[in-house]
C-alpha cells in the first residue's frame, strides 16, 4: 500500500489540525533553530571532564589505544578489557569502535569526546524530525515533537556523560533503519535497496546497544496498525494482518538471529543475569519502575545520576499497589486513545516498546535498576503524544506566522523550561569532584542499604567508615566476593596487611575469575615480605586480564626483585605496548635491557637497587 508523500501530508484538511501549511523554507529555519537551541543548552558540557565509568572505559581501556584490539570488540563484553574471562551483558562492538575513533582523533582530551556526544544527539534529533513528520503527517506537530525530544531533560545523562553515548549512538542507526523501512513502503519500485539499507542499519544499531533488538517489534506493530484488510470476522482479519506484518518483519528477524549468534559466542550466553531474584520479585517491582519512568517523562526535574530502587518480594500497598494505579490508568488511557487515532497508536508504540527491555531487571545490579538514560528512545514516543495533544489545543483567536498562538507559546514555554532543567541536570557531570560531591549530597536518595552506603563512603575516601560498615555486613554475607574483596582492599590501603591477606585470600577462593582479587593479594603478599607468593598471584592476575593497565608493570617490578631480569623486561615491554606513554615502564625496560646487554659482553653493570612496584 503506497503512502502519501510528505507534501501531501502537510495540509490542514488532511490532518485535521488548525493552521496554514508550512513552507519548506519555514520548516528548514525552524529545524535549524531547534537544533541550535539543543546545541546551546548542551554547550557547557564541552568543558566537562571524564567522570565515573569514563575513567575506566576511556582512560583505563587499553583496547582503545591500538587497532590490533579491533577483533576483540566483536568477540567480548564491553568490559572485558578489565578481565578477559568476563562474560557480562553488554555486547557493544560499535560502541567500542566509536570510542576508538574518538581516541585516534582527540586522544584523552575530554572536550572532543563531549563534542562528538553532543553532535550524536543532534543527529538523533534531526532524524527524530524526519521520523515524526512521516508518522504524524503534520510538519508543525513534527517540529513540536522534535523540540520536546531534543530538549527532554532525561537525556542529560546520555549527552553530558560520555559513557552514556550508547543511547544516542544506537538510536541514530535505529531511526535511520526505520526511515528506510518507511521509504520501502512508500516507494515499492526501490524496495530492495531500501530494505538492504534498513537491515544493515538495524545490524549496526544492535551492535551499538542491545536495546535496538526491539525494532522488529515496532515494525510489526506499525504494519499491523496500518494494514487494511477486511474479513468475515475481526479475529480472522487480525490473523491475516499478523501474517502480513510477519512477512515484512522476517528479514529483520534473520538479522536478529545473526546478532544473537554473535552475542552468544561473545558472551557465552544471551543474558547473564546480575541479580538472582525470582521472576515474581521482578514482577512486583515493575509498578515502581514504571511509575518512576512515567513521572520522569511527565515532570523531569531534580534529576540525579543514581536513584534508590529496590526489589520487592511481597505484595504491599506502598511499593506495589499504589504505583500500579497511575501506571494502569495511563495504560488504559493510552489504549483507548490509540483505538480512536492511528497517530496516537503509533506514538504509543514508540513509547511503550522501547521501555520493555529495561523491565528485565535482573540484567542490572541492585542500585542501578532505573536510570534516566533508559528513557532516551521512549521519550520520542512521549514527544509524539505531547505534540499531538498540543496540536489539538484551540485557545483564543488570531494567528502567529499563520499558526495558532496558544500552541506556539505553550511549546516555547515547554522548550525553555526543559532547557533550564538540562542545565541543572548536566551540572553534576562537570568533573569527578563535582560528580562525587553531588552523589554524596544525595546519599539519602541513592542508597537505603548498608552495602550501598559502604560503597559511597569508600568512593569519597572515608575508608575507616567503609571498613566498619563492611565488617558489620560480613557475618551474614561472608560467602559474598564483594564483601571480602572490599574488606581486603580497605585493610590493604589502611596498612593492615595481615587482615588484608585474610579477606583477599577468602575472596579468591569464592571467585577465582576476578583478576583484582589476585592483584591486591599479590600486593599484600609483597608488603608482608613474601615475594614469591606475590609473583604467583600477580602472574595469575596477568593471565586473567592481560590487557589491563599496571598489571604487567607490577609483575615486571616483582620479577626484577626476584632477579628474573628477562621476565621483567618482557613484562615492562608488554606494559609499553598497552600504554606507549608509560615512561616508568620505558625507563625500567631500558635499564634492564642495558644491564642484560652488558652482562652478555662480560661487563655487568652495578645492580639496581630493589624497587617496589607502584601501588595500584
């Protein structure tokens, strides 16, 4: 079924909306104005530093420093650079490639990374307009939706925080894929090239972030909605429409199958749950999660990086029944509105379907069940709905630029309010000190658990307090790796090495796949004077995480203490391969190489004084 062209759509009679048709020039100027506003409200982020996960994923990620690691982007979890045996949940090779390209261009200058992140969001905002105008069949409504989407404050986390770029990155490919799908519907004569482009872009979206797998569901729902097929009964018509939609979606499912195979091979499983909660517990937690997201879509204010959200294992009024009421009312309202309007229905599809993956709560660790960045794509559907509501608003008389003044004024106020909220929401990502301070000031909102409080005390340098809290937790959780490791590290950094030895030894017994446990145990053994045990443990560390900074350098220093100069030289050179700017390893390698060369000539140099490896 051939769709109308863009110009055919933009008429009052065709859409039922008030106002004169917008010219191409007016639309272009309005779109430039919206994109400029979005850029200006995020302009201050160009002066921001690397914060939180950026420190590990960018500054401490050896995989970004050489193209030789490119194959590993496609064969491992995004965090496997820290531990080669790690099999997590995040298979994102395009995300890592995006980081690698920025590293090549900007090195470790944060402004370039932030600029690319903002540009990525601008690209998504532009594609959001192209998608909205195809779906709403009204240029002014599409412009309204674009403004609301581009300036929605919940995007602050995904735009101001570099590691949050996975959201706009996959959305660029997903919107482009969907637009190619729409072009395929409207231009049957060029269906094959558009389908090929759509499938390639869908594959790239999946490889950027796993949330993109939902695109076939969106396309199926849209095909079912738009298909015109009569039958003797409603159920018969639904079956036929479902079959037709399934044919359209079939090529996308083939791409998904290929992605699934690649993911299974890389992660040794499709989904490696991080929490061992029951499905019932997850189900009882959904009302609070959905109510959280609904509030942040409707009234996004006082946004922070982390929110307290716990699993609920029993049916109670406050945390399950009360949140379920507004969520149910919203669902019923959307359902009946969608029945009456196809535009509302497709907007609802774009808001509801993208939120489904984040309901798999067991994929997240407790304390990270909800984040504003997860609303990045669902907010597009919300923007469509709000734009449609505004376009139906009729207050007063007269016109501004041929359009209802009440609508323009309301959208302007919404845009200004959202822009001011963006400034507030992005402030905490300015630098690590500001970020940590902001998190500390909101501790009461972030953590209601002792373990969460202990982590925060640790992050802010209050080690004695953290050790005390972990010590209180240990009797009931003595078989938990995190508790033993945290206690061991705490005692190591406070100079209580026998206690550190005890807890770190217990930690590696509980989980021998964690490289950090062996590393800190090796450092502890060194402090206790047991160089041989130190070497054994740090060698195990290097075997588990060969691409992590400092490990080879530390092992090299220990081997040097043992007198194994050839082994030490090899480790220092491997450290230099990981980090060519590591002058300490370079100096050590040059000294040892000179000493070995002199020894081969029968003229040994004076032995260097023993050196302890630098603390990690």
